[in-house]
């Protein structure tokens, strides 16, 4: 039996009729606004080459670790889904077989944000009208593939169909950014920009760190065996990224620790790090100092600084060894901010040319630490509910725990932070519905006027992100 796929027009709105009607009204004012996507991980090659996507599996399963981590948790092997191993090799599995496996397990996503996003993609992008399961898998695979073969479903056409105003990708400082150069040199008007992610050359625990420093020196003709040359190389790569559209840097450190060492202390620590004879405490101190150095560079060059700490990355050693990074094995950890950020904020927290956007996966820190910090320091803004908290309930908790202390204008709207290109409009739609619902409750409580709520709905959906990232 096939179950109809129907997206209820009032999904995610409050159950109370009076508040729901306000939320519905507010949502209508923002539902069609352009999408600002200032932080994400889509592949710039898609937009540079503008080739058709191959098939449903390649597009909707293999890039999306939200999808395959759930399947893996229920015993579905990554090989069976066609996930490449660490060497880039893929098991000899038919993409249609992988799709059928996904469809048979689609029920696992009930109640999750992935289900909301995927159903939105199926219904709104591909116009499918039955729920995905083992009985409808063949129909889905055929219909999606047929549409992907048409020009209307090439990456640039979808970008325009989704009403994306700007889309930021994220690249290593060792990337040549050739795909971004190709986009800039093309006759296409879509705005796809890069983001500077220096983790491979600032984290001594990153695989291949020593070789990465050598490569950094080769790219910049700087002596990356000296502290001054190393910093000069980083400044040069930041400029290179800005030439390819970057307005922000991003830092995925294990903690939010920052430091403010003397020049002599920095040089001593750097030489210990490059000698490969350092402790875990040395590595943490080095990362902490590099955050402060990156802040100094941001003051000079204007890149907005993003900090995404608090993740034990690649927790599953088997998966990491066999398949590499970013395969669903990242787990949130407790993260402290007040003491951790103080050295950096003591130097730059009051500087008019510095902007720091801080994220967390540790929700216990919203009301106690992050909202008070953002509610005081001029440089500091709060990133939206992120990763595991990028969900309807996570978004509600975020607004509930930050608004009274930090207000709305010390936050930066929404970013989708996704590798799954087709989910971008779905994710922004969820965020807009949740924010409109939160605002509707404030109107119903007579804490906001309806006019104020209309303005705020636009700010949260569009303007705050555009302004925060200098877009």
C-alpha cells in the first residue's frame, strides 16, 4: 500500500489556533525571500562544471552523512551504500541497490529533521506524491534519475530555482580554488564563494600536519619552518581566498580555548610543534594561540571569524581508518567558553573591525555563557543551532535560551551547514517556520507587536546573515 506524500502547509506551526494563525501570517512574509547560505560544504565543482548529477544515490545519499550515519547505526554497511574508502575506491555496488537499501530503511528517519528535509526535497523538488519505502523505491529512483538528466536539474539551474542569492563553500588553505576561479570566469551570474578553513595547517593533530606545512610553504614561497614565515604564509593564503570571494574564515577546533602568548613563547612552542615532539597539552595551546593569531589577521583583512568547537571528530576509529574524515562518527562534547575565549576577547573583543561568530553543540552553554558573552562584547555574535541541534526542537531551544539575554540582533540568522545541496531550501524553510512560530508566541503574549514581528521575521530569515557575513 502506497502512502500519499503530503507536506502539511501548517507543519511546525504551534498547535494553538490563535498562535498558529499569527505564525502562518509571518511565514507568508518571508517564505519566498532569497536564500543566504553563508556557511556550508557543497562541492564547488558542481557549479563550475555544471554537469548533470548522475543518479539519486550519488546526489542524495553519498554526500550526506546525516543519512548514512543513521543507516550505519542500524547495521547497514558503508560499502553497501557506495561510500568511498579512504583511498577513494568504491565497492562494486549498483547505485540502484544502494537506493533500495535506503528506501527499505527510510522508516528509521521518522521524527528526525532528515525526514523533514528529504520529504521536502521529494515533494517540492521532484514532485513525488507517495512516501518512500521498499515498494516505491524503483519508482523514486526512475523518476529522480529522469529529472536529473534534464537541463532544469543541472546545478546552476537548481541554484536559481532555489532562489539562492549567495552560497559559501568551505575549502582547505591548500586548495587551489580552481573550481571557484572557473565559476568567476564563467558567464554565469550565480554567486558561489569560498570560506577559509585552516584546520589542516593549524591543528597539530590533523593527519598529515607536517606535510601540510611543507605544502603551505611551497604554495606561498614562505619559510613555514619559522614562526614569522608560517604566519606570513597564512596571511597570504587568506588574501588568495578573498580574491576568490571569501568573506569568512572557519575554525573547527576541539575546544574554544584561546591564548595570548609572547613572541618568544610562540616561537618556542612552534618549534616544539614542528619537531614532532609535543604533548597533547602543547597541541591544545598551539591551537589556542592560532585562534588569537587568526583574530589579529581578521582585524587586518576583514574576514569574519567563525568558531565551531566542541566535537570529538572521527570517534569511530574503524570508520575513520577505512573511510576517512566526515563519515558520521563525530560526537559532541562539553565545551566551556567564558574562560576559554577570554584571552582572545581581552585583545580584540572591543575592536570595531573584528567579528567573531561562535557556535556550540553544548546547549547547556547557551543561557549560562554564550548569550551573556554575546550580549556584552561588540565583536561577538551567536551562530544558529548547529549540526545535531539543527532541528525544530533545537532551534526552539536556541531562541528560548538566548533571546532574553542576547536579543535577536546579536545572532546571525540561519545557515544550513550542509553537504546535501538539494536540502538547502528545505533547511531554510524549517528555520523560517520555527522562527515565525517563536515570534508568533511573543506576539500572542503581547511582548512584540505584529509589526515588529514582521520586521524580525525578515531579519532572521535574510538580513542578519547577509550583514553578519558582509554579503
